[in-house]
């Protein structure tokens, strides 16, 4: 009888701990996106999350581990979704080279879905990524490398198949510029450029525009000539 009475309290405690952990992740993500990783302290996070000072140590261990957890929470599912979509595009090709648009869409669509959904990080995580890419941090660079290197390797291989006349270096540059366009456009979702009318952004048309833009970039003739200084 005592065990039956204690069980609901135990479950309630587990729910409370899970909610606290999730709240800390959300608050830390927002603060880091706004102020940077180095500026925000553990105390800043726990106060904003209305948690006790030891909560970060309890749930994550250290501030560095908290930062890793924030990136894991967003990047693991988005990159898995990308790889699943790429696998589907390769299967659909039936042993032939995958379509360029299908490969690019496999990379772009998950990023747009996550970038447009506040529950999945939305613009907040996009701003955090943008800030971190601009602020040198060897430990964070190593963490991002772990997340993105396997994905980049798979997509580079698929793009080399889809566009066999391009060199590996050229594929790198065109994908590099595609990622830049993707990240910039996602960061501008909540802004209206000066002198431009405010438009309603619809998910599917946004994805297709980005895919078409990137595909045109991959199909453009290379006209860059190296110059000796």
C-alpha cells in the first residue's frame, strides 16, 4: 500500500525534474543567442529559469556540458532528418545518380522546418548558431565538427554523383555558398529588409525557392580564375 502511494509522488518528481531541465535549456539557448556564450553566467541562467543555483550542475554537470546539450538537442534530430531524406533520395534514384534538387532538398527542408518552428529552436537557435560562427571558440568548433562532418561527407558524395563534372573543391564552394544563403534567409525571417514590403512566408514555397536557387548555383558555369598577387 505504501509503495502504491509513493509511486505518484516519484512520477511527479520526475516530471518536475524533466520540466526544470527543459526550461534551463530553453532559457540558456535564449540568453546565449542574445548575449554570447562567454558573457552569460550560470547564475544568469538559473535566475532566468527560476531554478536553484545547483540545477545546472545536477542536470548537466558544467556550463560546457550545458552548451553541448543545447546543440545536441537541436542538431542531432535535424541532421538525422537530413540523412534520412538523403537516403530516400538515393533509393528513389534506383542505382542512378540522385537528382540534384532531391539532394539539396534533403539538406534544406529539415533546416527550414526547424528554423520556422519555435518549439524546435526556430529563429533563436539560428541566431545562436550565427553568433557562435562569428565568435572563435575552439571547443565549440570541435563540437560542431562532430555534428556536421559526417553529414557533410555524405552530402558531398551525393553531390559529386549528381554533378560529376564538378571538382570536389567546386562542390565545397557551391555548398558553402548554399549554406550561407540558407542561414542568412532563416535569420531574416523575423525582419523586413529596408524598402521592401513585408511578405507572408509559406513553408513549402520557401523550401522550393531555396532549392531552386541552390540548384541554379550548382549548375552555373564556373568562371572564377585564380589570380597571383
